[in-house]
C-alpha cells in the first residue's frame, strides 16, 4: 500500500524508547511505523540525522495580548508546537460561556494548529455557575488566581472551594495560579512606602515561599472538594518541596513548569528590566537547578510556555510594566538545549513532558501526543546538530523582544507537520489560518501514570 507521505531515516522518540524507523502518513493520521526503507509514499520527507518528536502540546498560552490566536498558533508552529491550550479569560463583567464561544470561533477561523481551551475565572463566585455549561462545550479545566488581589484577579478560598466543588462533580480539574495574594500585596505596599527600587527587588514581590504556600493551600482545598488541581508555572525550589510532599502522599496534583524557569535566572535578566517581569518571577540559579532535579525525580507532569507577550520596553517604569513574555516558539528548543544537551533529561522525557503526558492530562490521548498508527500525524523534525542564536528578528511573535535574545541554542526545529500537513519547513510557513480544529478536552485524569499501558 502506498501512503500519502513517508518520513524517512529519523529517530522516533517515545517516552519509553527511541527507534530508527520510517513514519508513514495517510489521511492526516500516522498510518504505519516501519523498518527503514519498508514504507512507500507518494511523497517523502528526508529526516536523516534528525529526531522525530510528537508535536509538542503547549498547555498554557494567552492569545489576548500582542499575539492573537492566529499569531500565537503561527509562532507555536515554528517552535514545533502542534497543539495549544489557550486560557479563555473571562474578566470581571464577562460571561465565561460567551468568552469560550468567542475563543472557539476565533480559533476555528484563524488557528493554523489544533487547540483546546481552559476557562479562566476572574469574577469567580459568579462565573463558577457557568461551569456546567462549559463542560457541555468541551471545556473541562478552569483557572483561578490566588495572586493579584490589587488587580482584582484574586479568588478567595470560599470562591475557590465553590469552583472546585462544581468542577469535581463533572470530572474536570482546576488550574491554580498559586501565590499567596494578600501577603504579597502587603509586601508591595510596604515597599511602596519605603520607595523601594522594584526593579532591584522584584523577587521580594513574587517570593518562593508564597509559591510554596499557594500550592499547598490550593491542593488541600482541592482535597476538601475532591478536585484534582493543576499547578501551572512552578518556579522555585520551595514550590518543588511542597509538590514532592503532595505527590508522595498521593494527592491529586499535576505539576507544570515553563522554559523561562528552566533556562533563565533573575540575576541574568536584571539588566533587561521590565522585559523580565513575569509572574511568578524567574528566580535564582538554585531554583533553576532544583526544577531540573525535580524533573529527573519525576515530579513534573508537563511543560507549558505561559506565552503572554506584552507591550513593554527595557526603559519602561518597572512597577507599572505588565507581567508576561513571548515563550511558545522558544519552548521546545530551550528545553532541548538546557535539558537534553546538558544531560539533565533524555529526548524520551521531552516526548513525555511536552506531548504524551499533556495529551493524557487533557484527555486528548491517543489522538494527540504519540507517534503511533491511528494518531494524528503531528510531527516535529528536529536537527540536534544545528546551532543557532535566538533573536527577536527570527521569532514570529509580535513582541519586539524575547527573554532568550542572544542565547545560542544547539538543536533546531526544521519541519513541522500538523495532521499530516507540512506547516513549517525551515523559515517557510506553509500552514493556513482556519486549518486548526477545536479539541474538546476531558480532564481530571491526574493519576494517568498508573493507567499507562
Ligand atoms: Zn499564564
């Protein structure tokens, strides 16, 4: 039988093995994995000397700032990401359902890659009542904030318990931005009174201890409500210490970290001022290494980008600058460079943390997350020998900066296929707006590791 396309000569990466094989594609799906030279296709792609990874799944993107859904998807594609899970933020006064509809429609019309949605609650007590309706629309995970009380984003324990109660009854999960909000606001008020230099003392406003406390409280309230809790963007050794305890106890927690915490430190970013202002803060070298050690220990479930490019410049007033940075495109190359090239993790762990685990957590498996016959042909061809230097100019976000500006990386995404369609080839974008489809999620599967075949 002749396949639509065969990718020849690559090393296929799975969480538990790496195999030299040809990967055949038909009708947008993987149709066979064969011994080299055995499959015939109408078209062929040469992947000699390259790794074939399952397309990365980014569970954490915010397409509401400098990058729209279309821009985020395009930037993602160039970074080897073939599925994104956007946070559909419902700001105070917004209806959660209306926002989900808006994101879904915009995504279906403009995204070049498949996408799912998390709901994002800001007026939690009220918006939580819309959660049962959201489940019917294929949205089964919901974010609340324990931080940013002054911005009016903070959810108190009462509203968080209510949200978790409703979500647990439907079999989903709650994502919690875990930092002690009110204590941080007190610290910031004290610093304002002292006329403190916020650019110098940024870490005091997003401290590691606040992360540890937030994670602990979120997961414990989750226990009270019998609700799995997903902790995004874990940034510190303190956070890890709490995660280690919770996981050893067998509690329902899913842990995510991001490339900015794995590749950067505040010390190294300081001169870039507000550009490096992200929440939670990027911390110390000790924290950075603790995150890698935690990954080796198996404490992390997934890696997400927290892509949130904001309009800011180095010379802006630090205190007023927005939190966030562009990350989706650098995510996979950064994790590869700092993790695989330095021997901290294996390519197999990349396949788990950036694809298969995330697919299982979001209920997208086996359609997504693995190079297996029957699965969508979402494939990344990565050349581990190519050296390149990150610059805002070679990135596709609308942001005029990247936190990895000037960073030399070894390993580059060369080709990307989404459901069998070649969407990126080197510098060329071959995707199309509207090609991406909405993926209903089915979350709550926090103990997916036990259920692995
Ligand atoms: Zn975020």
